[in-house]
């Protein structure tokens, strides 16, 4: 084994894929998760500690001897933009105060390396595209502001305490592990691609009475009026986290570093629906409704820094290929069943 690492939020969608990659790379993995949105079975053979970042006693027990971690990867966060607008206290309490509790527990245990799951939402409405790491940080919703606050805390911690951290600002995670067993199982589901494909699965099952999907806004300043996002396969995302972890463990990171993760190509909501139609062969209906609060019109990444410093590049950049991994997972049974009949929206 290479060493012991802690994955906070490792029972969730991205975290569980990260656990699998870490184990395949030879690390001994412990998962810390409160299981409010994660799944116990997604952890696999990794050690699971059930607890909450908002409870310092849970963290003290997690870091107590004989456990000793070389590195922490932090995925646990509330992440719904619209929800953050109406429940900002909840987001700051969980995402900011919870992370401060984690950092204090790490410091007390002498753990000085962290990979932090950040977001493109820290940029807000783009002043230029594609977005690079030097773009001003002007988030337009509490979710993005909570992540920006944590990045600022990490920079302060590097200066004051010598904490070494890498924050990865990624764009829209999507896809399922082609090896099987892992995919998106949010309840309720909020991500675009699985929502569309859940509707396709219901059509394949002969369910025609379900309401059409909802597209939030067709009046954005984009070519077809719908939001444009940069989609990155979850395994590509996790491989970047693995490279970041190895950079930290090698001592190459000397402070608080930040990197964008994205494919550098944006797709509108209508283009994603078209890709899902191609992959499934189904004419998936939708209806346009009003915009959601806090949604920027377009987010596309410039990820040259991650390519040059981390040595990372996406192995699955094509949208149809990303969609196909989700559809294969749903056709295997699990995703389609969990999404059926819940009246989801885009």
C-alpha cells in the first residue's frame, strides 16, 4: 500500500468514484460521510466512518490514533445553486463552517495536505471565455461564495500554518464508471444528463403520462437561448484529483494552488438533450420555464494549467461518449429504476 488517505464525502457521486481510483492506485482509503446524500454501498471495500463535518466531536474521533492520514481529499458539500439562494445560512454552515472544523481537526492531528473540491461557480458571470484561473472571482450565488471563502481560508492557512492544498475548480461533472457499479444516485436528482436519461428510460418502459422535462430559461445570451456548460467525465475529474494528491505527497506543492478542470468545450441544454436523443434513440420531450436564480449564462473552462503542471488531460471529452456511459449504467438497471416516476426537472 502507498499510504492511508481520507476521503471526506466518499459515499457520494464523485467521492465514490475517487475511492475506487485511489484503491486501484494502491492507497488505503478511509471514507468519512454523513450519508445524507451518499450511499453506504458506494464505498465498496473502503473503511467507512459515519459522521458530520458540523460536529467537531465526530472529527476528533475520526483523527484519533491509531488512524494516521497522509492526505485528505474533501468532497463533502451542499451544491445546489438554486437551493443556496433560498437557504444561504445552511450552505455557509455546512460548506464553510464544516470545512473549518475539518481543517482544525487536521491541524490537531498533524495532517498538512488537502485536495479540495472547488467549483467554477467561484467565477460568477464570465468577463471573458474560456475561464482561466486568473479570472476575477465574483460568484453570484451563496454556493459559489461558500467555495470562494474556503479557497481564501486555504490561502491563509498556507501562510499561517504551512498547510499545503490544491483546490480543483471543476465545471459540470457527468458520466458513470464504465467498469460498472457507480453512477449518479441523487435523490432528488438535479443534474442535467441523468434527468434527461431518466425520462428516456421511462419512455423505454412505456411510461408516456409523465410530465415533460423542464428547461430553465431559453432567453440567455447564448446561440440557442439556453445555458452553456462544460461537461467533464467523472473518471477524468477523479484522475485529476489523484494527480493533485500525488503532487502534494511528493512535496511539489508549496502553498495553496488552484486549477481548473474542464474539457474546454461548452454545450447548451438543448445540445445536451440532442446528444441524449442520439444515444438513446428516443425523442425526449421538454418544456421551457422561467430561469432559476443564480444561473450564469455560460461557463467554459481553460484548463491549460492543469495540463501543464499536473500532467492531466481528459480521456473522454466527447459529450456523446459521456452520455453513453450514463445510459449504459441506467440500462443495467440501477439508475433507471431510481429515477423513475419522480417528476424531475432540468
